[in-house]
C-alpha cells in the first residue's frame, strides 16, 4: 500500500525505533506511548485488520503472538505482566488500516474487560 504509514515504516521510508526486525514482522516503539513500554508489532504483509486475515495468515499471526513472550522477557515483564491490544475497525478504535498489535507494559494496566 503506497499510503500506509506502517508499510512506509517497514520499508524504512519513515524513521522508527525498531526493537526487532524479522522476515515476517517488525517491532517498533510507539511514537505516542500509552505506557512506559509501548511497542507495535507490525506484520510486513499488508493486512487491513484482524477481520481481514485469511486462513493462510495463521502462521504469521501465531508468530506475532509468540513474539510477545520474547518481548516480555527482553523488557522484564514476564512475572508482572503486560497487555496486548488489537484494535479492529473504526468502532474498535483502529486508526491505521494495517493489522498491528500494541504491546504495553511497565506499569499496572487498566482493566478493559
């Protein structure tokens, strides 16, 4: 997608502070953090939202979830905990039409549900 801000970050057209970069996804620090640790897990494949994933995306989304364990360990959050947020669609609060996971931690997080 030519106008997707996350695709531009993934393609190094927009600077970001990368924490991890693999063949399948990139993890960057959020530019407007809502917690002391606020990362975005971005798949390199452009998928509009969680509602748009296909059967063939199961491995990719599984890897995205699995990496949260490694991020928790890297940032010392394994014991205290962390939050993963996936906003989907306009009513779900999704602002950028590119699937991404918010990884938040470093403080006690508010309960949502």
